[in-house]
């Protein structure tokens, strides 16, 4: 399996991964709109035998007191290839890429039981106001002490649907 940045021409295959992985169109629309409206920062695909089987997106967000934050959403692996480590491999590669490019924190809304294995924690995120349930709202520092003492609001771009 090869994990790499999305390339021109990958858009339709990424769209299909989302369509297959999710029950609604929300996540598919989020990826397409983020790309179209310029919020896409890091977009990675997992490719196997020339076929894209997974995708993860990191978009730009605004967070009080944090200079280069990102939001991780969504991550998807095609049914039939889930629970084989593809999602974990993409998230780890994504975190590495985000850090290498100078981003300082990543926010995610998801299952703590899954995301804590990558270092995300609800504690790091709980000083920020979010429209989302706090028990699922997590953050990961890429630069030490980025979130130390930071608080305020997090503003998601329009592709997130005003959430
Ligand atoms: C969630 C998802 C990206 C994980 O990728 P994956 O390659 O299947 O997962 P991995 O092999 O890296 O990790 C497996 C673990 O993920 C857990 N997992 C799978 N789907 C999950 C989900 N929707 N929520 C929480 N945990 C999930 C498995 O229970 C397993 O846990 P364990 O290691 O404690 O047994 C993938 O299953 C998927 O696309 N699901 C449908 C779309 C979705 O729900 N995306 C997440 C919201 S953005």
C-alpha cells in the first residue's frame, strides 16, 4: 500500500471512497467543497494496485490563539478494507505531513477510543468553544505547548456546513 498526496485526477476516486464509506453525502460534499473553495491543506490517499482504497483530509480552520491549526475530517476506508490498518496508516502519515509543513495543531471530532491512539485528547481541546459535543472533540499538538493556555472559539470554514 502506498500513501501519498492526492494528485490531479484523483478527485473522482476520492469521491467514490467517501460515497461507499458513508451513509450520507455530507462527507463527500465536505471534501469536494473544501477542495473547490480552497480550504484543503493536506489530502492523502491510500493506493493499492492502482486503486484508491482510502482518503484522509486536513482542512484549514481558525482557532483563537493558535497560528496554524487544521481540522481532520473526514477519514474513510472502502468497505471490505476496513479494520486492516489502512485508516491508521493514513492518519499517522497525515500527522507527519502536517507537522513537516509547519502546522501546529490538529482538531478532530470523533471517537476518543480510536483517535487517542494517535495522540489526540479531549483534554487538549476542552478550553475551546465548539458547537460539537465536547466528549468527541479532541486536539493534538504538533508543536509543543501550542495549546498551553490557548482558549476561545474554533471557526470551521463554510464547507463544514456552519458547524
Ligand atoms: C473509521 C475508519 C476510517 C477507520 O479506518 P480502518 O482502516 O477501518 O481502521 P484501522 O484498521 O486503522 O483501525 C481499526 C480500529 O478502528 C475501529 N473503527 C472502525 N470504524 C470505526 C468507527 N466508525 N468509529 C470508531 N472506531 C472505528 C475498529 O473498531 C478498530 O478498533 P480496534 O483497533 O480497537 O480493534 C474506517 O473504518 C471507515 O472508513 N469507516 C466508515 C467511515 C467513518 O465512520 N469514518 C470516521 C468518521 S470521519
